[in-house]
């Protein structure tokens, strides 16, 4: 009997087929576990999509929950679009996203390039001062900033939401500088020997190697700009024609408390789709950027 147990132990340890079956079982268990966790996290989004096709608002409050009312009512999307003039608010949001992202990312690249390649004895001091601004809660600067923008006559315009990005973002500068520091200085020196200027080195040597980092910053910046509610609600309340999608969602809630939740869900799907598309398109580079920044 001992010999049989010994043979079985040796078979399990050295048999290629047994190892293969073991690995397949482990992969299946992990796949099922990941699938269950993914569905748990995705359920709120799936529920939102299903509720956007309901016939009326009361269907959402039925118990037990009803996920399908017998028909897919696409008219909800048309009504939601017309109810708050989603077309104009979509255009306003796109203008805000392009302006803030374009100015913010370009400014952050230039600032990070300066900190990484043009160093002196004060560089680390100024860089630490820049990073310390990340620890200042935005509520502390909200009132002074509002008073300043009101003094300039910017309240009711897009300027308070765009102009501050000229200084870049401390988080963006931190990430970009970390990636730039890993690029060998020998590449810069070789380009200078060929007669390249500093801006040409940045454009042709540095930036092509920053694609994962830029993709990460692009995703973060897009989500922040697209879903920003606090900024527009403070500075654009007096200009309804400049309302963004995040402010437009508030118009579904009337002063009487009546809400057409099926229209809210339809508008929420429209609001979410661009973020899902951007994350899907930039997913590979985004993951590489997060992994590399985590390794640092």
C-alpha cells in the first residue's frame, strides 16, 4: 500500500498531464471569480441602461425589481435629449473639455520638461512647493478664487474654468517628470549634437516615449473635465446658455420633487458613453502608464 501511495505522489508531482489539468482548473476558478466580481461592479451601470428603456418612472420603484418592461422604449432617449436641450449642453461640455485638457496637458508637459532637464539648486525646492499644493483642499481656495474672478468680471463666463489650467496640474507635472527622469540624458545630448533645439528634443525625443503616461493623464483629465459639476455650478449659474451636461442633469429634478427617472437614466447613459469610449480606446496605454508609475 505504501508503494501505491508513493507511486501516486510521484505521478502527481511529475506527470505533465496532471499539472496541465491542475492549471486549467485553477484558471477556470479564477475566471469565474473575476467574472462574478466584474458583474457585481458592473451591475449599477447595467441597471441604469435597463431602466433607461422603462415605460414610465414608476417602473423603477417596483418590488421585486423589474428589469424588463416588455419593450425597449428608445423614445426615452429622444425625450431626454429634448427635455434639457442636450445638444447645446453637449457642445458646451466638449468646448470645456478640449480647452481645459489642451491647455492643462500642454502646460504640464512644459513645466515637467523644465523640472526634468533644466535643473539648478532651486529646482527641488520649487518642485516640492508645487507638490505641496496638492495637499491644499479646494474648499479653502474656493471663496478667494470666486472673489478674484468676480473682480475681473469673469463670473458667468468659461474663463474661471479655463484660465487656471495655464499653470498646469501638480499631479500631471509629478507624473510627467517621473517618466522624463527615466529617459537617458544621452538622447538629449545626441540630439543637440545634431543641432536640435530644446523644443525639438521635447517633441521628437521625449514625447514619443511618454505615450503611456500621456494616455493615463488624458483619461484622468477627460473624466475630471467631462464630469465636473462643482466648477460649472459655481461660475455658470447666471449663464444657462453655457450649462454643461453635469448641470443639465440637475434640470430633471423639479422644485416639486417630481422626477421622470426613466428620462434621468436615459440622459445618464448618454452622459456616460463618452467616458466609456475614451477609457476603452486608451485602455492598453492607460494600464501601461499606471503600472510604470506604480513601479516607480
